[in-house]
């Protein structure tokens, strides 16, 4: 069983956490994030430490305790350092380009697939087969990267598709003729 909820968060310099009812606001050098959290979990800010307490030890409260602590920790991490996901396009003729605010993917369909960059996210194309998504919200960065990957997820026979930079695709052996 995890006891992550009891672990206090140490705030880096230039990061400020405030709580107004159920809404927690985190301000830092990269921006500001606000999120509504479960009202059962109590948040306490003591200078550079943020701690969480739960009212009871039932299963739901234990789950909310650790989840709430992890969410606030990701908010603190995001406004101080930010999050980044890198995707690789693997396949003959697969390429990405950026046209204004749009990300354009040519991944084997009869038409290019276009994505509008969401507010708060930065999408860059350092080369034709690499796409990076950066932002301060871990959830938004992960969701947008997953949407891009879902356009052509990696297939197990040739390994073609869009994958995360550190993702390993388990390859299968193809059919053998007799």
C-alpha cells in the first residue's frame, strides 16, 4: 500500500501555493495553474512545505489522499520546470511539419492530418521525424501527445507508426510460408 499522501511537498524558490476552498492555485516562473480538488482532503501550507491530511482511513479517502498529493506535486513541478513529451515518426515517408500554429502529419493516409496547438502548449518539430510537446500541465501535455500518437500507433510487425521517444515496441514474427 502506498503512503505517498503523507509525504510533504517541498516548494522550490519562486513557487507559491494558495488554497481557496476546493480550488488550489500554484504560481511559478513558468506560469499559473488552478485546479479544483476533493473537498475531503485538507491542504496545509507551512512556508516552503505543503502537507495533506485525510479525515478517515477508509479505502476511498486513502486513494484521494495520495491522488491529491500527486496532482499538487505535478502542478508544482509544472510551474517550476515544465513537462515535455517527444514523439518519433517511424516509417518510410512519415514526416511532420509545422505550418503556423498547426502541426501537419503525413503518416501514410491519403490526406495530411492536422492538429491545432492547444492553449498553454508549445508544439515544435526539430526535424521531419520528431515532434515535441511542452507545457506546464502534465495532463494537457500527456493528452495531446496521446492524441498525436493515436493517429498512427506503432504496429508490431514492421514497427511503423508514431511512438514516444523512449517507447519500446514489442515486435512479432510474421507468417512463414511452407
